[in-house]
C-alpha cells in the first residue's frame, strides 16, 4: 500500500469527498448533458506543483427506468466536444442498461445502481485536468423523462506542473 504522501502527492487529502451530479432529461428519450464545476481545492500547492482532482469511484443511480424494452446510456465526461465513444479521452466513466429482464408473465427490474471503480486498488485514481465534469444521459424506448444521479468520490492530489500539462493535453 502506498504512503499518504505517495497517494496525495503531498496534499494529505486521504479521505474522499463526494460530489453529487444529477441530470434529468429535457424530454423522454433524448440526450441531455449538464455541466458541474469542479470544487475549488483548499490545500495550497507547493512551488512547481499543481493540485488536481483525483476520481476514485463513481456510483450511478437511475431513478425511474420502468419500460421493459427501455435502454439507458450514461457517461461521465470531461468536456462536451461531441465525442461519446467510450475510448475517447473525454469519457472518464460510462454505464449502460440494455432493457430489463422479461418473461411470459411480465418483466422485472434489474439493478438500477452501478458502481464504476476508477482506482487501481492501491489507491491511485483518475486525475482530472479540467474545470468541470459533465453528466450525459441518453435513453431509448423508455417513454419517460429519466433522472440519473452520479456520486463522484474524489480527493485532491498534488502533481508536478509537467504532469499537470500532460493531463490537460491528454484530456482535450
């Protein structure tokens, strides 16, 4: 296991905070994206270093997916450059639910919760070099306006300026 200094780069911010993102579609079965500013880091940075958000985990909850053939696709984005391909550098997390379990006597709900772990097991998470996070919701055949909540577990980490520049360039 890494030391506190290795985990946080010197900020000492070990315990994760939670940022809650909620997006409600503007109409049934449309794509809706909302922007959420990243919290301002309170720890001061050392000379030649910068403080970035480190995402450890995202927990999604879909509020009202009730149609038997309903599909929903949710993404955590770093920008709204138009790319929603999962391999895009702007997509940090995604979740999809393709329909519900149906039988001859009806249908049943499948889990409406999903957890995306973004750390490596040793405590190192996904570093963010942007000012905002975006939550994008897209659905089909639900016939309803869907609401999604994402709880982003994060902490602040101190990185060198060279690493910060690389993070920012890699996420554009």
